[in-house]
C-alpha cells in the first residue's frame, strides 16, 4: 500500500486541473472566491515543488500511473532538473497571480481557470517521461496561453495574439511530424526507452531518427524563441497584460528544458553523440545577438523585458552547444535568476506605465485598492520629495537591471562568471572565446538601454501622476526580489545544485535505470 507522499509527483498536474474545473462552474461575479482558490492552489503547488526538489537530492522520484511499468504505461519523472523548473514555475506563478488579483484578473472572463490550466500544462511538460504526453501537456499549455495573451482585449493584443496562435500551431505541426518519425523508427516514445534503444538503429534508421529529432527540435526552438524563429515573442509578450507576460516568461523555458533534456539523454553518448550541438551553439549566439539588438532598440520596458527573455534562452542554448558541463551548469543557474528578473520587469513596467498612461490607470477596478500606505502625501520636505512608491519601484528596477545584465554583485553575474570559468577550465577554443565575447557584449548591450529606460521612467518630468503601488502588487514584487537576492546570497548552494543536475543529465544510464524496470542494457 502506497503512502500519500508517494503521489506528490502527480499533484502538480492533478491539483490545478481540478481547481480550474471547479472554477468553470462558478459565476464570474464570484471573483473573490476564485481568487482565493487560485492563490491556495498555486501556494500548494509551490510547496509541493519544494518538497519534490528536496526529495530529488537523494534520488529521482518516478511515478507510474495505474502502476503500469514503463515503457508501456504513463510515467512521470521528478529529477533535479524537473524539480528546479517546477520551483521556478511555482515562484513566478504565485507572484504573477498575486499581482493579477489586484486588478487584472477582473479585466476579462475565466482568468483564473486559464492561469491554472497553463500551470498544469507547464508542470506536466516538466514531469512527463514520454514524448506523447509531452505533446498533450504542450497543447494544454498553449491553449491556455492563447486565452491569457488575449486577456483584457484591445486591438494590440488581438493582433499579437493571432500571430502567436499561428506560430504555435506551426510548432505543433512540427512536433507531430517529429514524434511520428521517431516512433516509426524506434517503436517507442518513452524517453528512457529511447535512450536504451539508441544503440540499435543503424544506417537509414539512424538517419530517420535523427531527422525526426531535428524536426522535433525545430518545434521547441520555436517555443524557446531561438533566432530566426523567435520573431513572435517580443510583440506578443509586450502586448499581453503584465501578469500574463510574467508567467509567459516560463513558457519559453519549456522549450529550453526539452532541448536540454533530450540533447543530453539521447545525444550525450553513443553513435549519435553531439548531434545538433554545433547548430545549438550557433543558434544560441544568434539568439543572444538578436535579443541584444532588440533590447537596444526597445522604446518601452515591456519590450525590453521580452528581449531579455530571448537572451536568457539563447544563453542556455549556446552553453549547451559548447559541450561544457560547467558552462551548462552556470547557464542553468543564470536561467533561474534571469527568468525571475524578466518576470519582475514586466510587472514593474506596468506600474510605471500606469502613471504615464491615463488609459492604463483607468483599468483600476477599485480606487481604494491603489490608495496605499506607500503614498507620501502630506510629507513636508525641502525640495522635491521622491514618493515611497517610486523609491520601491526604482529599487526593484535597479535589481532587475543588474540581474539581467549579469553585473556584480547579484546572481546574474554569478551565473555568467560560472560559465566563463567553466569554459576557461579547458582548451580555450575559438568556440569558447566567441561565447565569452558575445555574452560580454550582451551584458553591456542590456545595461545601456535599461539605464536609458530607467532614466526616462524615473527622472524625466512628465505630466501624469507618480506611480502608485498596491499592497498585493508590492507583495508580488517583493517576493520576486527576495528570491533574486536569495540566489545571490546562497549562490554557492545554487551552483552546487546545478552542477549535480548537469552531472545527472550527462549520465543517461542512471535515468534509464531509474525509469525502466529492467534498467540500462
């Protein structure tokens, strides 16, 4: 008889879909009840992710639905990488939801149901152990994201949303074609079983398998906004509402997760070792360059944050393409911090925009929600006082800027320094030098426009009111900033975790032994 704790692996999937189904039965006027259910569900998801992450320190946790053994049954695998991504999703999801409850959840129907369905799809994509169910969770995630991109309506969102839907439908087509080729060649879609069988196919079969993986890779490179397939990301994320854009930042990391997972599991060793590695490196560098050019040209913070998401994805792709474990470990550490900082920047941008754009301010649902203790009216100061809300937003903006640019002393610098030292540990080939050069230029290219946008947002006089931050919005931003500072203070522990994560990923036989009853061949 299994203990209740044995079913924790499936909870990040079952709980949000059950809660979203319940909320579909509730009238839209029950907004407070829906918000309470969503907040409780997301909090439990974060707690579950933390428990799973702690459990994976000892060994991966494998859950076989219906007690059917892999590769014939559905299997969920919570290892170090999956648990790390679950925790990242939980933190970002809870912060975005708390921010949304202040006002944005009432800007359109079914926000909470869509939000939880998106979390369910993302969590399932991180946990699943086979490509078929990866496609299922991928589609659930995308369907929910379509609604969140359009949440709040408006011509700009509709235009960006239609492009987003069309691009992702094409990605789904590539996914299906790639999965079909892989199944036709290997006779299985279980990831562990694929790794075990890779020594079998030869000749034409090996070519077809690699072709299927290449097509599948295109689908996920579209999702992680790799150049030249990521043209859709900046217009879509900048048009979405602030909490929707913040949680959408994790969607591009689903593509990164799958690319990292399959590259090391299927092509880390064996006859096809290193397949596509050069393309990933070149594509990663091109994505970093494209994102840097985009952020230099950005005229508003939301678009700058969207390009920062692209730079983060390109950094991991390039690090994976170098073949260096130490560089990949630093890139995974940087991915966590940069994703949180980009999500926070979307939220900060909305607060600043509210002060400059009366139309944005008019979306406030209750005026008293925004009359906050952070208002400094009545204070007697010599000269022009800086309102507390501006100081809080300015401090958060400074932290986000340093994190995304990878400057000391924050966690972004720790991640980039780990990548540099990892590459310096071996022979400094032209590949390593080019990666270091591009990352260095990207840091400068990220810092300059963010400083410019910060000056425009905080120091240039404008006719609108100063930004006002509500209690819930402050709580969301404070939570993200606290986690970013925690990554800095305990960066050594974080890097130790990512080091062991990469070591685990680089040993496919350990994954096969954990998932399949017969173990590795």
